[in-house]
C-alpha cells in the first residue's frame, strides 16, 4: 500500500490548516479501503466489536460528518441520519450488505458537502441545533472534533485492514 497523501502546508492559515488536516484524515480512511473486497469490507475482525468493519467505519464516518455539520452546525433534521435512531444500537455502522464503493461514494459526497458548509461560514459561527449541548459550539470546535474523530477511526481502519489481509502502511 503506497500513498501520495500530504499534510497541509506548514505555514497555513487557520482555516486551511483545519480543513487540510481533516481532509488528510478522510483520505487516509479512504486509502485504507483500497483493494478491499465487499466481502472483506463486511467481515468483522475484532470479536468484541462486530460492527467495526471497513464498511461500518465508512458508514459511521459519513453520518458523523452529517451529524456535526448538517445537524449540529446548520440545525438540520436528524430523521435521515441513522446515528439518531434510538431503536437500533450503532445504526450508523450498519451497512446492510451495501457495496463498499457505494458507501465510499456517499462518504465522499458527504465530505464535499461538509467542505461547502465550512467554506460558507466563519470559524467563529455558532452551531444552530439547540437540542444538543455541543450544538452551541463554534465551527472551529466542531472541525477540531471532526479531525479527532476521523483520525481515531482512520487508525481503527488501519488495524482492521491489517487484520483482514496483513496490509499495512502510513502515508
């Protein structure tokens, strides 16, 4: 596994640095999925965490982006987002056998939508969803949180990939 992933510029302004680090972590997650079959993408390799599959990670991260930027920041509706489905644990991790390519395309589209939201707002703008405590955070805080969560799950994807087929690598 090789990659041409690059960190943001060393002398970047705040917005460029935040979005750059988030984009890098997103790219690492997608990169860890390269060459993974649909069967392997759904195969659990951590006995205590059966939802932690490559497909599950991608699905979860798609809905995490939606949660933070479309729901918490813009004040959007939670109905389409399975992360808010209280009738099913970890519903945003469930992929129902959907192809990895489809999940990755949805994640890519969600990331593009997230970047549009970020580009149109000030880092000091406050989230609009009053139903969540963190909905009162500013965009800067939400981006830092997304970098943390995406990086953490990219690390999970690294471990899952190694357990699937022994493939390792960091950009």
